[in-house]
C-alpha cells in the first residue's frame, strides 16, 4: 500500500512537469488531458464493437479494484522531448486542417478525443518512462501478459454480467497471450475441463453450463481449443452434432441465426463458416434444417449473396441488410467471404470494391492515427483489428494472388517495405503504442486513454498491432495442409514489414496472427489438418 | 435459505447446480441470489416448463444479468406459450431498455414480440398506427440519451419494414435528429434506407451501391438538395458527402452534375482553395469519370501531399488506378 501511494506521488510530480512543457509547446492542449482520466462510466460513451455483447461499462467499473499498484519509476525529465518531437510527423501532432465552425455533439466528442490523445501522441505523456527517437514507447508486455493471465483467474461477483459471454474471456486472453509470444499450453487441461460442460448434446457451445448453444461462444471456444492445441483438446468437439445444429441456424434467405430463434446477422455468417472450415464439416444442409429445400441444399447456399446485401451506400458493411455500416461487421463480412473463396475473386464478385476501400480508408483519423468504427464516430483501439484486420484481406483482393512457391512449414519469414499498402501502418502503430496501453494501473490495452483496459480490447488491439507490423499475401500455390471444401483461408503467407527507418523498436514486434481466423499463424492450418485426417467421415 | 428454496410455490422443483468443470477458467464468484435463481432456471428449462412462475424467475435473472440470451429466448417462448399480453411485456421491456442502453438481447426480444403480435393486428389500420406511434415514441426516448445507438437503429430499420413506415413522418423524425446534429451518420443512414428501399417504387433486391431505375426523379432532386444544404452547413462533414454520392449512384446520375457545387469547396486550378477534403475527393472521382485524368491526378496528389496525408497510400492507389485505366 505504501508503495502504491509513493508511486502515485511520483506520477503526479511527473505529470506536473510535463504538463508545464506541454503548455509551452501546445497551447491548445488542455491541462486535464495530460493524464488519463478515470473512467466515469458515462453511459453515453459507445464502447467498441463487441462480437457478443458484454456490458463493458459495468465490467470496467468493477475491475478498477483489481488495479495493480503503479510500478513506474520516477521518470526523468524529458530532455530529449524536443528532438523526439521533430521526428513525429506533423500529421500526428496537429489538428486536421479542416475544422468546420458548426459545433455539434459529434464535433465536441471528436475534439475532446483529439485533446485527450495529443499528449500521448506527441511523446509527452508521463505514463511512459521511455519514448524512442520516433516518439514511441515500448509495448509493456510484462504488464499486459500479467493482466491477461489474471483475467483467467476467479472473477468477482459483478462479472455476472459476462456470464453468458464467458467463453470470450478464454479466447481474448489466450489469443492476446499468444500474440505476445506466451506459451499457453499450461491452460490446455483446464480449458478442456471448462468447456466440456458448456457443450450441448444437440450441438454447439453455450455461454456456460446449461445455456443454449450460440455461435459467438462456439466460435470463441473452438478458437481457444485450437490455440491450446492437441488432439485431445480438438477431439472433444462433437462435429456431427455441430453440423446438425448449424443446419438449424441456417435461414432460407442464406444467412445464419446466432442461436436457434436468435438474431440473424453477419457475425453468424462469419462464425458459421469459420466452424465449417476448421472442422472440415460436410457442406450438405441437414435434411431436418428449417431452411432445406431443393434450391437450398447446402449450408453455403445464398450465403455470399446475403453478405452482399449488407454493403451500404457508404461502401461499408452492416450487421444485417438496411442498417448502418460498421467496422466490426465489415471484418466479419470480409473474413466470411475470404473463407468462401479467394479474396481477389470473391470480394469483387459480391462487393463494390472502390466504395468499400473508400469507406475503410475514411475510418483512419488524424492526428489520432487509429480507426473509428463508423462515419463521424470516435477512434477506438478495438477497431485496430475490426478495421485494421480488413486491410490484409482487401489488399490481397486488389493486388491479386502472389505466385511465389513457399513451403508450408517454412520458418524463414520474408520481408517487405510495405509498398502497396492502402492505409497508414505508422498511424495505427502510433495510436496503439501511445494511446491504447495502460501502463500505470492494471496493464492491458484499451479503447482510448480515458477508458480502462479490458481483455476484449487487449486481444483486438494486439491483433491490430500484429497486422500493422506484418504483411499477409494470398498465395495461389500454397495450401497448408488443406484441400477440399473452404480451403482458401489456408493459402496465406506472411512477411515482416521492415521499413527504414522503423518507428517502433524491434523488440516490440508481436507474433503473426492469421488474417481470417485471428489465431496465431499455423494454428488454423493444424486444426484443419487434424479434422481432415482424423475425421474423414463421422467419427 | 435461498429465496426459492423456502418458497412453497417452488418446492416441486429440484434446482440443477452449475457444472463448471474442474479448475474452470475465469470462473465467476456468483452472488448467492444469482446462483440459486440459475439453478431453478436450469431445472425449468430441462423440464420444458412454460408457466407464469417462469416469467417471474426470468425477470429476476434479467435484473441481475440483462445479457443472458438464454433467459431472454426462454422468456419469449414462455410468453408465447402462455399467451401473455404483448403490450404488458413491451412496457416492461421499455424499463429494462432504458436502464441498459448497450444491451443487445432486449432488441431482439422486442422484435420477437412484434413479430408475434403483428398477425393479430395486421388487418386493423388503427391498431397498426397505434403500435407504430408508441414504438417510435419509445425509440425517440432512447435516442435522447444516445442518438447513435446501433442496436436501437437496427431495430428501427426492422420496424420500418415490418410496419411499412416508409413515410413522411419517418423522414421528419430523421430531420429532427439531423437538425440537432447534422453529423449523426446513423440518421443519414436511416434516411437513405427510408428513401431508397421504399417498396412503392424501389426495385426489389437493388443493391445499396447500385443504380435503381425505379427511383422517381423528383425524389432524387429533393435528396440532392437536402444533402447539399447540409454540406453548406459544415463542408468537412463526411455524412452528407457520402449521402450525395449514394443518391447520384441510385439515380444513375454522373458526378459531373454536381461539379459546380463541389467546386465551391475545392478549387485547384488557377487559384488553390480547399475547404473540404471530401469535396476534393468527390472532384477527383468526377474528373476521372469525365476522362479528365490529369485534373483527377492533381486532386489526388494534393490530397496525399497536403490536405489529407494520413490517407496518402489510399490516394496514391487511386492515382495508380487512373494511370492503369
């Protein structure tokens, strides 16, 4: 406790010093924005896209009491700040040149966010003991790893609001940990014990024991089992029951409900094809499916056509036809299409690519550098994945396949200077490392500086960082252990993006994350290979 | 002793405890009330019981965990099995929705209620109008605290289709929201849906980014003027620019029909004056459409170098596409 108080004192002192500097350099920086404000749980703050809804505010407010004591050493006064500032491009330091005078709620929220982020982006936040020459702090792996391990321990009673979405906690933690290079095999046995009572005899997994099967927790559990790996873990999934259950979710219009009688949306389309592809399920629609007719004979009939109906006039993609374009659903739709076919074939076939790319491109903001989920909404770290993760898919679509022959098991990563990029990798990396890290409280990553970290944001901010640091190519020739149905997503190869100068320190490069399945490179391939070889028919 | 354990109304039910598995990950230390209620719910679901006490039990569980989709779906099936009054349920759902703005399940539940109610009133215009009025009034209340709430908007689009609300009053309520905040993209998006998906004239199945010959010319003119007026208010607001492009696309009209207008906000020829990057983007596409690739290239280069450098890679890609064409 004494340590905590001491840490806080140092923290305040440093804040004071840098604030004085900040005011000298940036008259527009409001004094309160030099330090992340506590989350006041404002109900009006829209938290990011969540593939299965948790009440994020509730969880954020209750996990405060779990805050780690501040471990930060007294930071030196930043004598190199001026030199460093010179290395930060103007576009990440200055307000947009176009600022309309008309003042509305949207513009107020946007201005507030910019003011909140600027001190972090310009190398002036007291949260960090270190900024490199390019104005970037380190990725605080140690804290983020500790945060995710802790999220798998026993959770206090207020987490009851996450009771129907608990499998996400497994996936977010395991995915985030492996992205930071952690070995998670220690969790294999416990994960298996945890998910066994969650699987339903009628197929699929629910949010917990005794809960109805639902595509979101089923997706999260399948990916979690794939991440810890091993025949025993994968073998506990009842494939045949899963196939029958997917048949019950299939709708006559082509899409999938999330649960029997539940909502039909583009998450359902994505989760369903992830499951079909990884488990190597037969594509025939079970005859007892409510959608089955002679003209709807398979699980995939009319599915890409249904996804196409989710593109809006803006070019982005919505949860279901008629609604507003949204980053989270854009990723689900594109990843779904990239399981159904090759990106350069299937995306142009079903979507208006120029409008799509225009809309995706508009999601990146300056000076923040990060992505917003919708037009005129705010940046949020989780879109580092939901929008950031669209880029490898769209870039592969516009570039076409590479024909280089890679060996499936090659460990020699090639590298590229990133030419052919459609967005600013630098901007995203700056937003992530500068604005999304909680390095003073409990660790973990976050929406923006004024928000508390949580495992959802930790997982998806790290996935976005990985995507920004690597380049995925769709390769015609390589099929990593997969042939047969829905084999396209096993054709991706990755390269390091290496640029001179590289703005972040090489030690802050994270692991490679598969652009379609969002699991560590190699995991999806191994999972598919397991089900292809051990389950040729029904087991 | 728990609430249900000591209640004679429940003494025929043997609760089923939760099987968490050994050493479960992220195990939640439930409050006793929640653990007990869920034990009774598992027993009820296993017995497929649909009775009025199920309604009480699900109210209690939802009050502790409103995101519990299983409980919502089971409640809905119980309501339909019991023929429980839908209006009464909607009133209760209103309270829960106002207390849980981010909740997703409530809106699907509400949709199930309306789907169930609809056949019984579909031939009664007065009842339909009454339902539409009360639903819209409630959504307006929700928008008072968050006018961009995604789930509420998605529900509204469902409602418009269900009750055929492609009408002037729907447009009016969108205009009211845009009057408060012309940057509310959810409202713009809803307007586009109302105008261009109206089954009275819209071609069924016409994609949102496709030309639809069914849209009346007068309507296109009106929507073009509406977006232009909004752009004058705040030229860097992307929502009406996207809307304007969407309208022109639906109407099959060339961007060049708006060259004068867009040039108000971006001049790059003899003198250079740019008030909106979106105007310059619009002009680049327009000049490309008209075959004036040099001008388009200049606009895109200016965007990347000067007016919108965060998107330089994107503008460069567009420049390459000009040359390839």
